[in-house]
C-alpha cells in the first residue's frame, strides 16, 4: 500500500466527515452568500475543528473572497484549502531528534497511546541508526512496565525500569546515567497518565521535567503530549491542561485510523500553536508517521480514484 497509502487509509473516516460534508456545502451553493458561509462554518464545527478555528477560517475566506471579488463558491474552495494548509504548516519543522543527545518526555492521559507510540518511535529511530534508551517511568502499574518491555524487545533497544510503585524520578535519574554512560543519543521517557489524583500527576510530571533539564542541560529536549484523536474536542482541553505543567514542544495525535474526528488536528494547531509532530494511524510498528503538513493535507483532500 505504501506509506502515503497507509496515511490516506488512516484518514478515511476523517476525510469522509470533514471533506465530504464540506464538499456538500460547496456543492449546494453556486454563488457565495451568507447562508453558504453559515453552513460552511457549521460543517467545520461538526468536523471537530472547534468553534474558534471554524469562525476564523470562515472569516479569513470571507475577507479574501471580498477582496478578490469572487462570486462562485467553486473559486472559494481553493481559498479554503489554502487556509487549512496554512494552519497545518504553522508547525515548526517536524524534527524531534536533531541533537547530539535528544531527550523526549512523553506525557498524556491513560489510554491515549503513550507507551505504544514510544515503542513505534524507538523502533523507527533504531532503524534510522540511533542509539535509543527507554525509561519506564510509569511505575504506577506493573502492566505498564511490562508493556514497555515488550516494545523495547520488539524494537531491540535497552530499557531502564524499576519495580512497580517505585519513584519515577529515580527511574529517570538511572536512565539518564545509563544514557550518558552508553553515549546513547536518544532517551525516551514513558510516564503515568493517572495517579491518585490530578495534582499528584501534575507535580510528578513537573519533577521529571526538572530532572531531565538538570541531567541534560545542553541536550535537545522535547516534551511530547499524546492525544487520542477519537476524543475530539476533549483532546483540545487536555492539551490546555497539560500545557500548564509542561512546556509542550509537540503533539502525537494517535488513533486517527479509527475516528472521523481528525479535524481536531487543525483546531489544536490553530488554537494552541503547538505543532503536531507525529500521527498514529494504526497499531503496527510503521503506523506512527512523522507529521508532514503537505502530505497530510494531500491525504485529506485527495480524491478517490474510482474505476
Ligand atoms: N488503532 C490505533 N490504536 C492505537 C494507536 N495508538 C495506540 N493505540 C492503542 O491504544 C491503546 C492504549 O495505548 P497505550 O500505549 O497503552 O496508552 P497509554 O496508556 O497512553 O500508554 C492500545 O491498545 C494501543 O494499541 C493508533 O494510532 N491506532
Ligand atoms: Mg502506558
């Protein structure tokens, strides 16, 4: 199928909710009028882009169309595509690993896909020739440690773990030592998504961030927030919450393959200004894809060849 094919297939549901609905709106109006703009805005909101982003996109299109004296909705469709691409391209160059040493802290609620995404990243980075170490700092459940061990085995990378219930900070310290000792160039830390309460979790994530800063003052550091695309607008509020405790540098948006709510990517980037760096489109090793704005837009807008 090829990697682009896999992305396209992963975005199938989102494409049919977002693009088909929008095309229906464009198809049912030939000339631009207020009803058209209203319906367009509504369809963007329904496609999980969020109110703020939907309103902004339509406002921009309206302004541009007026300036260029456009009258046909057909002509405005190009403006719409440009708007979406512009938002997607606000991402910094999507490079997570670029230094002599790279330290990646992965955070997010339970079930979002942290451990799975770390496993896939570890595998891909190893394939690219990086020396990867994993830190099992989700010590809240034994199963979480075991799950990361399975991924480490599969990827063929070293994992640092302590017993269930032990201090996640100690795991990260240990992993930092080992990373230095081995001259490894990538350390990825898994974290818990739930503790006894939200305050505990947030305190702990802050602490882990500080340890990594202290241990790797000159490294390239990333804090990646994992969000489940299927949670739609809820993903947007999670991002706001986590942004309060950690300087999030990028988002991993998982489970795009199972949802029609992929439009949330556009809302997240536009509202929070945080780039999506990876998208998850399945459960296989290769199903975590570095986010490429142009490729994503192309997969979203590409027309099915029918014959
Ligand atoms: N279909 C699909 N499933 C995913 C994807 N990413 C993660 N999952 C599944 O989501 C579930 C929770 O993932 P996990 O990594 O354990 O989440 P964590 O609690 O954040 O560590 C697992 O069953 C994963 O296989 C994805 O991109 N697509
Ligand atoms: Mg996990």
